[in-house]
């Protein structure tokens, strides 16, 4: 039976049930097929989306803005120059005022609590467009891409290699909900959040998924061995360190993360028909080589980026 997501917030994939996630994916698939046929939509005709961005974005902004317009609605962009959560005015006032103008809010924030606060005070659904804790709308696009390329989600083997960041968390939540076996190869000092791991393990126990963390750099091969999907993301996320700190840490991070680089050698360890995913933007020569993205197995990252729009549209159509 179809589940009703109207009025719901999407702060983390951990908050959605398996059936709710699958409902978003089915809707995205349908919308994508219709988009390919050039079928116009009026599902959100007359509706407005407010988009708060505290950090830069290409994919998230355009996926939601273009997606909203394709559904017959309109999106309003509010950048750091327009809105400073809790600085120019309280997050509570921002949420209450925006709720009088728009039918949904999507926010990219530094602190996860900010998107939680927006949701607490808003009268309209709030969608997390990335926080330092997780990136749920990217996780949905990743699931859709895996499903399209592999024909299933349950039982798929995936390895995430790199920093235990927001993407690692969202993939843990996503994988655990849909029965994907996820190995995370992450250096000890960059481990994922213990609470996120605990949530993912709890969900995994219900779906038959497994979530394993490998922190020894000698175990990267073991984590990647025979997987269907290799996933990576930047070694330093937006807002994780000040410019000076980032400059200071650069060499240290490079040293620690180099065994985790997704390159042609690493690809050899995965299944022959494995795909490589990356949320993008990528820093070529760091977490991934250009050669990998030029290989058909790595070019999938552009399908993945396209799927940001179809899944964003599905989320908006369902919650708004
Ligand atoms: N993947 C992703 O969220 O990209 P942007 O930062 O460009 O939105
Ligand atoms: N982990 C990255 C993801 C970017 C889409 C960041 O937060 O910068």
C-alpha cells in the first residue's frame, strides 16, 4: 500500500521507514520516466519552496530549483547574504515567517541542530539539503542510481572509503534501511559518529543489512573486495575546518587518506561490473582519480548527479 508522506520533514534517512524510502524511489522512477517522455507536471502548481543555503551548492540548488519548476511550482533562493540563522534573527522567527510565504523549506546548514530547529518551528515541511551530520537527499539519489544499475538494493555489497562524514552517515542509514551490506573503510581518527553507527546497526538488524567499519588502512582491500559499489567523498567537507586549519591539516590528511584513494588499482578489487559513486564535487587526484571517472564504471557519477533532481522532485511532491 502506498504510504502517505504529506507534511513530513526529511531531516535524516534514519527517520524514514524502509517503505517510505521505497515510496520516494518509486515516485522518483516514475517522474524520471515521465520527464524522459517530456510529460509536463502540475503536481505542485502554485506551490512555493524556500531554499536556505549557508554553504555553496551546484547539484542541490539546481536539482530543487529546476525540480520545483518542473512540477509547476516556484523556488526562492536565500543565500548567506539574505539569511543568517540565529544571527540577524532567531531561527524560530525565520521558520515562522517563512511558513507564511512558502509551502516547504529546504535548508543547507552548518549545524544539524539548525535544520532540526527549523523543523521544530516551521508550519511547513523541512528538507535537509545537507548538514555536517548527514545528506539525506543525496542518499536517496544514490539508492535510485544503485537500483537502476544493479536491478535491486537488497543484498547489494557496497564499500564507502574515506572520511567518516555526513555522506558516510547518510549511506549507513540508507543501506541499513534497504538491506545493503555496507563496509566503511575509514581511518581511526576520522571514524563516523558513534550514534549514527548505532542507529544504522539497529536498522540493519531488521533488514538483514550489515554495517562494518574498518579503521586499519591495511584493511581497505578487505572492505572493497568483491563489492558491487564503491563510494567516496571529499577528505575535507565544507565547513569542517577553517581555511587556516584546512591549510595546516592538508598534508596530514593527504598522508592519512592516501591508502583510501579510489583509483584503478582499487577498482580491480571490486566486482568486475562494479560501479563507482561520488556525490560530487570531487577533488581529482585526492579521493578519486580522473581515470576512474573517465571509465564507464565511474561515469555513473553523472547519472547519480542527474538522479538528485528526480529524487528531489519525488520528495517535494510527496511531502508538499
Ligand atoms: N552533491 C551535492 O550535494 O552537491 P552540491 O554541494 O553541489 O549541492
Ligand atoms: N561531504 C561533503 C559533501 C558535499 C556534497 C561536504 O559536506 O562538503
